[in-house]
C-alpha cells in the first residue's frame, strides 16, 4: 500500500447545503433532470440522495481514524511544540498517533506489534495540515529563554523614550554589529554531481580558516558606514585593505576580535562618517551588549559627540538586530560564491588574509542596498517604530522557563446577587482555581444552590459547613437534594481533617475549600506533554536593554570600575626566613642518631647534607606569608608576589628589603671597621648572625 496511487478522480460532491438547495429548487417547480444537468451530477445519484435523505461521508469502505477536530487538535499541538523549539520527529508522531487512537478507543489499522502509525497515514496527515520535515537549527537555551516579553518590552520602552525625546528621523538611527570572515567558508555553493554518489567534495584553502572580523553599520535610511576590518596581527599593513569597500579602515588585534580600544577607534570613524555632533546632529546607535561595547571611555566619547547608545536585550540579536535579520546571511552566501570563484581562477593557490578584503569587497558591494536596509529595520520594529511586530508565537520559546505568578482569589460573594463572579468562575470547567479561602455561599439563595448542584461538573466541588467543618458537600453526580431542600446523607462527603471554622456565623453558610480540574488521560497534551522547567532559577544580575549613554548607567559603570580597581590592589607579603639556630633549639636532641653519626662519619656528612637540602626546600616552600608590613629603610609596603627579597632582623623583628640593607658592601665595612653609632650594636648583632657559618 506504500506505492498505491489513486486511479479515479471521484470525490465527494454532495453536501448538506447542496442537498438543501436541491430540495428548494424542486419545491419551486424545477425538474430533477434539469437540476442534475446544471450541477453535473447523474440523475440516478440525485434521486438516490433525495430518497435516502443523507449525504455520503466516504467513497469506500475505509474511514478516517480520527475526526477532523481531532486531527486539527493534533496538528495544532505539533505546531505549538515547534514554536517552543521542542518539535517532534516523524517517528515520535507515529507513536503518538497510535497511543492517541488507543486512548480514544478508536477503530484503526495501525501496526499493533510496533505500536505506531504507518508511513502512509503520516504522509497523508502532513499533506492535509501543511506539515513537512525540516532540518532544525541549533538553538541554545539562553537564546530561547532570552527572547521574552519582558526584555523586548524594556527595549522598545527605551527606544520610544529616545525617539520622542530627541525626535530621531530615519537617517539618524543606526545599527552596528560584527561578523566573522573565514578564509575557509562554512558553507559552499551547491554543485552538480551524479545521482547516488556518497560524498561530494569541493576545493578549499585549508582544513581550518583564519578569522577576520568585519564591523558593519547601516542606518534605517540606507546609509552604510564604511566597514572596518580587524586582522589577527601585531602590526598594520595597508596592503591588507586592497580591494576593500571604499572608506574602509584597518585595525589589528591579537585574536582578530574587537576589544574596547578598537571599539573606541571605530566610534571615531563612525562619528566622522555619520557626521554626529552634540550641537546639531544627534544620532542613535543600536548594538548588542558585548563587553567590548561597554567601557567608560566609549560612553564618555559618545556623550561628548551626540551619539546615543542603546543596547539590545541579551540573546535576542536573531530577532532585534537588523544586520543579523536581513544582511549578514546574504553577505555570507555572496562571500562564499566569491571564494569559490577565486579558487577556480587561481587553481592550486590557498586564500590568505591578503585576499579577504577583495573577496569581502565584491560581496559587500553587491549586497549593500537600500531595499535590505529598509526591510531590516522594519522587520525588527525599530523604524518605523512598531513594538507589536512580534506575535505570541515568537515568544513561545521563553514559556518553557517562565515561572507562573500565583494569584489567589480573595473575594466574598454577596448572597443578594444572583450569580457572583467567584461562583461563576468556580463552576466553569475551563478554569482552575486552587484555593478559595473567604468565599461564603448561603443555602437560602435557591438560585445559587440549584446552579451549583445542577451543573454536575466532572471535577469535585467541595463545600464545607461553617459550623461543622468535618462535613462537606460534594457537588457531583451523586449529590441530590430531597423535597425539603436538604442534602441526602448518601451524597455527603467528609472533608479533610484539620479544617478549622474561619468565617461566618450563619449556620447554612459554606465556604469553598478546593476546586481542581481533572485532566483526562486521552488528551493530546497528556500523550505529548508540553515541556516545562520546574527548576527554580537562582536570583542573578542578568543583563538587559540599557541606554548606555544615560547618566545613571554611566555612574554605574564608574562605580564598577572603582570596585575593580580596589579589588586589584596587591596584597602585601613577607618572606619568612627561619634561622638554623632557632630551629636547632626547638628540636629535641636524639642520642641514638648522635652515636650513629660518631660511628659513621661519612654517612653523617651525607645525611647532614641531605637534611640541609630538605630544610632549605621546606623553608623555601613557607617563605611567603600574608601579612601587611612596611620596610623601615624605604617605607614602602611589600607586594604580592614579593618583587624584592626580604630579610628579618632577629633583634627588632622588622623585615627589611635586601636592597635597603645593602649587606653585600656595608656588612664587610661594619665587621672590619665598626662605626660607633646608636644603631651599631643591633646592626652588628644582625650581621654576625647572617655571616655566621
């Protein structure tokens, strides 16, 4: 049946509306033969349908497994999962269709041994509902959760405040972003080859390419700022810009990526190209919140030259960055074509960074046009200003990690009202209410009582008596009232223990304790559950859209810089030197080792040498100790790690820089020809300890 093709063009013609119109035309005097000729239906078929009074629902003996409503529900659920970036595969759909039919207890012809629907049903199902198999792109969790209503709403609020304050026109709104250019492109153009060939190759320069960063910028009016190319080099060579777009600038960095210094240099280039001025021409520049774009020097430069920086929300450049939405993808495709053409024209030669500018220039000049600039800003809602450009489906990816806001109802029902909002929501099967604390219902109101008991919902509505909380009334199918309006004992359900009397003095008043909607097992959400993150998110200071040139943000950056500088102040250290004499005094004497040393002098000398080396190693390991101090000679604090050697005096216990003591020259003079000064005894005692063998 997999290769079966329909041989006839028969289709269902008769519908209820057609049959009703035929009856009206016959009542008006038209003949059945004339009606059959005008409708293109055989007269025998028309007479048969009039005699039976029904219309056919299928052409053969086989019927559809699911109804139209059930298939529509399944298709909508698949689309919802796809919009949440949790789309299902074809095999998962086959299993789900089988389980769905079994739960609904429908007659089906699915494979019961494999417990999955057949491929023919899947193919027809996809045709009926406009579904197809696609290779998805990798989407990170941060990107799916980052593009949410809160972050996007904050961005458009900041954008609106800037546009209304400074009256920005189309030509004054810019967007900048960086993209990488590799000497070996990631995607190559398609080539013709024979059918059935397993692998198709294409010549490239190397296994891995060298990265060159291109900084692009465009306005909503279509004014393209000449790009900047960042090469991974130490020195600038102007021949690297051969063939680049007119007005391009050359920059270099160790990695080939942009940094704070290069961004400040690019801002100066942007100022001259956009003719930004604090007095006459204010411009708005939207950009992502990369760390290289956020520096105090760049913020101060923009404030002095009338450039207003507006950062995009994190992980939202695929939706809100105009260059990412409409420009970079065709630019990369065109660049790959240029690389392929270069290999054809220069066989056997690899592409280096010296050819990147010419290849990029050819692709850039072909793609940079007014149409793409206008479309890029309109698709993102930046200009014309349109915060409603994104639909609910665009934010579905963030619903997985959203935390619901628990809303409690605290509404007292007025017994004089016929139907109160709390009661109407309680009996609605479409809503779920967790706990209602202070809702009191009087049994004297017959309309409310009859409404609650006649509704017979498929979930329990539990009502507890105020005077006797141990007795509860369950408004289910088995709940009945006698002729006196009292509840039958068989329909009484005992409430949970521990419920206390909290409200009302009326003997007949009741309060609703819990209303919970039961989820049926045969629903499609139960078979293919909607993903939901139950893990509590830790409170963290996340990034968000900011006006980077505003005064509050500038002050925040200044405070962060001050804290960073204070954190980088080096800690002072001391080098701890232990004298051998003090070590020997503290160590207990061992008579056995002394006797062995007298008997074996050679071993004694070898052991003493090894012990000295071990002692030296142990003292070297414990030389650095955290402690604040000042050298008495120069008055400087000690740095960590110590830049100079330190020596401790055994008398004053002060630590001195070895340079400050100058014991290489002064030591000999003081020992050979001591000078009588007040400090001479302490210095001499210190030096004798150092010079003692």
